[in-house]
């Protein structure tokens, strides 16, 4: 029984570490996206966006793009290798 508790804590901490890593990546991506948008807005006269708006846009982008990447990866069939090459 103690062994099962150790495994459960390992799984919980592994998941927590993964969630924290993705959250940090999300925050850094939103920060970088905000700065890129500020540079683009100076060149094109578009209005700048806030950090919160960029964070929401990045979350939306992740929710749309990552499932498409996963789907494309699952649907991709690599060509068969030639036996004589």
C-alpha cells in the first residue's frame, strides 16, 4: 500500500511539473508576442495590445493550432522505404 502511495505522488508531481512548465512557456510566449506586436504596430500604425489581450490571443492560438498539429501528425503516413536503396 505504501508503494502505491509513492507512485501516486510521483505521478502527481510529474503532472504538476508539466503543468507549471507549460504555464511558464505560455507566459513567456505571451510576453514575447506582446513585444513583437509592439514592433509590428510601430511599423504598420496598428494599435498596440496589452499583455492580457496577448495572453488570451496566445491561448486561443494554442487551442486551435496544437490540435491541428497533433491531427496532422496522426494522419501523416511516411512513404515506404525502397528495398533496394
